[in-house]
């Protein structure tokens, strides 16, 4: 099941909220560290679904971690884009 991740600039961890580092995808996707809002936080079973330009960018978990200003975060790699159905 896909997990929607917001793209707010708030770098603070909210109660129980994990963060993930994104790699790949469109160059104009501004946020590269996003919250993972599903219960159980970031895990290998979850994909991230990021709303962007009238569609969604999909990211899959990897086994890698990345050092960020917010600490070590799980890395999610871009794998596809889907359009919003109207």
C-alpha cells in the first residue's frame, strides 16, 4: 500500500512521524526529505506517493540510509509517475 507523504518544509519530527530521503524523480520536486505519516514509520513494505504537478511521484524503499541534517534517514528511490484521474 502506498503511503502519502507531505511536502511541508517543517523539519521537526512530529509525534511518531518518521522522515525519509528521496532520490531520483523530477528535478523540480523541491522537498528531498519528507515525512512518512503511516503507522509503523518508514519500512521496506511501504512505498511513498508524493503529490506533484497534477499527479503522483512514487518512491520505493531501499536498504540504504543517507546522512542528512536531520540524521540518518532511510532512502527511497523514484520508480514511476502516475497521473491523477479526473
